[in-house]
C-alpha cells in the first residue's frame, strides 16, 4: 500500500493535465496547518474517544430505515439499526436480534428465535410484535413512503410461542434469509423520520440539515460495546474542501477519496484501501433517443477506454467490470463479461453510422458534483467520446437534485454514478432492470430479461438460480444496457492513531470496529 500511495505523487502532473478542475483544496502551504486550536481539538477528541467523520452528502430527509433511498444514508445508519440478521465483513449473515434460525419445509418455513434482553435505544424491550410489525410494514403496499420488500408481502408472518417469529412463504426461496437484515423498529414509536430509534451499537442524538449528524455509543447494546463514545458526521459536499477538512483537524476520517486527494494529504494520515462494492457506469436512459437504439449504446461501449479511466483518474486503482455485478458476489460474478467490449473507436464509428449518426451527436452527462470520483470519470469519458464524434457535456447537479430528477424522475440522457446492493443479494443488483421495477431508472425493457428474472425467483436450487442470474448479466452486457466501468477502489484517509476501519461487501462504515490506539 505504501508503494501505491507513493506512486500517486508521480501521477499528479498527468492527472492535472487531463482532469481540469478536479483537485482537492489547498490553503497555499500544502494544506498543512499549525493552528494550535485545531490541534487541541483533535487531542481532546482522542482523549474523549470521539471521532469526526467526513461524508460527501446529506442524508435522506427521513431517517426511517424503511424509507431511505440514498446509499450514503444506509452507510451511516448501519450503526443505528439492525435486523434479525446482520452481515459481517466477509459477507456472511450472522444472528443479530435473532439468537438462531432454522429453514424447513423445502425453504418454505423460516423459524427465528429472538435474542433475549435486547433493547431499543429508547429503553423498550424488543418483542416479537415489533419484528412482525416491522416486516409486515415493509410488505404492505399501502404503507405510505415505505420501500417495499416483496418477499414480506408474499409471506405469512406470525408469532409462535413466547419468543419465536415464523415466516411461511408462498413459494420456496433460498434468498429469503437475506431479507431478514431489514431493520426492526419499535412498533408504537412514531418519530422515526426525525429521531430514529434502533438497536445498533450507536444511537441517534441529533441532526443539523446540510451540516452534521451526531451519534453516541449505546451503553445497553446487546453485543460488544464500541470503543468510540461519540461520532459526529460532518457533511462536506464541496470536493475541494475534503483534504482541507482533514488537514485542518475538522475531521479525522474521510472515505471514498480520489487518488489526487490522497496524494495531497501530507503527514499525519494513513490510507486504508478496500473496494466500494458497487457498479460504476455511464448509465444510459434506454427510453431516450439516441440511447433507445442498442447500436448506439454498443458504440459507446466500444468508444470508452475503461482502463484509461482507471489509469488517468484513479492511478490504476479499481476493478474493471462488464456488467451489473461486482466481484464481492463471487459466485455470481462473471469475469468473462469484463472484456466483452474491447476499446475499438473504429467499431464505434461503424455502429453509429449504421444507427444513423455518421457525424455523432450531442449528449448530456448528469453527475452529482459532490462525488469527485464520478466527476473525474465523466471528464475522461468526455475526452474519449470526441474521437467518435460524440460531443458530451457534463451537467453537475446536487445530490438531492440527482435523486429527485435523475433517479426518481428519470429525466436524463446519461449519468455517471455507482449502484450498489441495498441487500447483500444478486437479486438486488439485477431486479432494478426488470421493466416493471420502480427503481429501473434507466428504463431498461427486455422481455427475455423479465422472463429470466421471473424464472430465477421460482428456483430454490442454488446452482440453477446462479446460472440464471449469470444469463441475466450477459443479457445486460450484450444489449449494452449501460457502459460498465468499474468497482471503484475505496481509499479511506484515517488520522494516525486511529485504527480499525473495516470493509464490507456492501456500502457501509462500521463504527464499532474503529478505536484510538492505546
């Protein structure tokens, strides 16, 4: 890792030549500060076991975990909420509010025994009624603003005995267990939107919109208590301010940095390297011309040199992808699709001519401006598309605007973002492209794909279902649903003296593993 970080310094001149306007902030002296007040604040936080964490976006307007749509909200609230099961850093699902569970009747009956003595942050005991209400809420299509979990809508959920909850399915499923990670909430509590209550190792304290979110250690937590006593998330949406916030002592940890930002850090920090576990792509609105023509979409796949994107914008960090699955889903990941489209601008021009665009066309790329890695990627894409006559213009937007207009409103031609799995399932990655899916923001519509997904849900033979999911991935690739780029490296800047950031196969930051060195 040290050699890789050192190599970043050599790449800075190349980066600045290609990615105009993409650097981090500077105060004129390398960003270093000798501000004694800042140093004292850092020392005081360390002594108290408190941590300031920088994040690039504000959270959802509602903090109710059954309503949130932003990956960034889930990243923070992973520490506040828990389900019956909880993923560990290897991706295995471990009992959380569940003490144990069994699967019987050929994957039709899931029986869960609850852990005794678990408390919500408001002091209430967790009961079977809370579990049943929480999961029925997510399965009720009439629940206002609730993100639906179809698996619960089709299940009979009932209590058996004093401390056991049963889920009887209408159809066998070997994936149902993953939905038991859905957060359990207190049944009669009505303030989840603004003052959320869960069972996690940290409890919610306060929120100041566009500024900060404060969590504190939950001393009655059922599991191992965190080392940190308090965590304040500082919202820093201006990418040019990220490095400054670290160097000035305003924050102690910042995830998802670019290679350029890492190279500007200076002394006093170390960098942890993992993967983002998402699919970064140039996502195309398949219902909007010219991207309603598969030949145009395929042309863009040939016109974009993904390795050059990694080399120029990320100093070689990242893992190339060829479809909507990332390597952490090891048994579902089909590496043969990675090089399905080789870089071939002449082939791209041929396809554009066949589609009626011999001179190319103009297009917009919507990019959330608070995510510098996506801005950097878009900058390289713009330059590469010029070679095939496509004039692309970047349209920076706020994250809230991206969510409302691009993701929900589907009012866009193309966008560079990363898409993750809200649950740790292959289904979560692939279901979004079913034509009827509410989160199918690219308007992908392919009857064969829909049929494959429906068949996959009827399979409870794991090997058969895995094969169908791989066929779905190939369908997305062959039809160039999007221009797939990479699973981005996750570079986390950590102030020296702090240890323990852990990478998960989903997009979260687990505060319970972080501590100050003794």
